[in-house]
C-alpha cells in the first residue's frame, strides 16, 4: 500500500494485492493441510507407544520374571525402556516441555530464525515442498508489485519482508544491494545458491525482453503448480507409509513381549 501511494497507483495496487493474497492463501493452505495428517499420525503413534510402555508391558514384566526362563535381548531392551518410562516418565515430560520452550524462544532470535529457516528447506522431500512454496511466493510477489509499477528495488525489499524465510530474505537483501550497485536483476539473484538456475534464466529473459512482470507471472504459476503436485504426491504417499510404520512399531513392540509368553506357554 505504501509503495502504491508512492507510485500514485493505489487503486491498481489494491487490485493486484487482492489477487495476490488469494493466490498465496490457496497455496499456503494447501501446503499446511498436507502436513496436518502426518503430524497427527506421529502424535498418535507416540501416544500408543507410551501407553503400551507404561500400562501393558509392566503388567507382563512380572509374569516373565517369575517364569525363570531366559529372556531374549530385544525383550530385555523393551522392558528396560518400559521401566524407564514408568520410573522417570515425568522427568522426560518436563525435559520435553523445557526443551520445547527453549526452542520456541530460540526460534524467535535472529540466529534461531536462520536455523529454523534452513531446517525447513533441508528436510528430505518436505524441504523441496517448502522451497517451491517460497519461490512461488517470491515470483508472485515481484510480479504483483512490478505490474503495479512499483520500482524493482522497492519490490525486492518488500518481497524479502513477506517471504517468511530468513534464508530467502537474506538472498533478496543481497540482490537489493547488487541492483543498487548497477547489477542486473538476474545477476543479483544468481549470487545466492537458494535461487535456482531456471528462475534466474527466466528473469534474465524477462529483463532482455522488457516483460519481466509477465515472465515472473509465468514463473509464479509454474511454482504454484509444482507446489500443488508436490502436496498431492505427499498426501498420497503419507497415509500408506504412516500406516506401515505404525504397524511395524506396534508389531515389534508386541512381538518382543508376547513371544516369550508363547514360549512359556509351550514349555508348560
């Protein structure tokens, strides 16, 4: 809005801004919804394991101890973990709460923002999704502002403020300084390794053709489609993978406890 006032095109800026916010909400909401399911499954999985370790396994432990038979190594490991949760579970809970509070406060510091931003884009597969989301946001934001006749330096500065990732924000800050020094936009963006070559080449073509805003619209549309495809693939893969992992985890835990009981029953 401030840039629209400075350029004298506040009405046009509001029109582009409304379209941009709608597109951004659609892409961001789709990405967030894709991550809700795996988080829910992981929390459920942890809850089931803790419940079994603190209620089911302790009741079986006495039976195995009274049987006098040799207990397999993997069963002793499970029993040891169960004893730890029963005796020191509250300490672990306090440690997790303190660690979560510490990480939350650390994430609000400049160093913490850089760390969490790097972590987001380095997680296997999910990091690729975040990269495409940020690149879509950058291209779409620049397209919106250049279409509203906002100067490129101002557009880069505003985009850096709203990209919501410290790594890409630093990349855009470097680009701003390079453009102020007389560098082309493509060369300025190429200074950062987080900006892919295809985006740099498209920006270069847009500069040479005098159609940078239009080219950026194409780039933004491309990355929005990439985000959509990545989210759809993630959703289709997460459910079977999580079910298999949940089954393996619970199955392994139960086998470690039940096999010795079956051996005891067979001996009787």
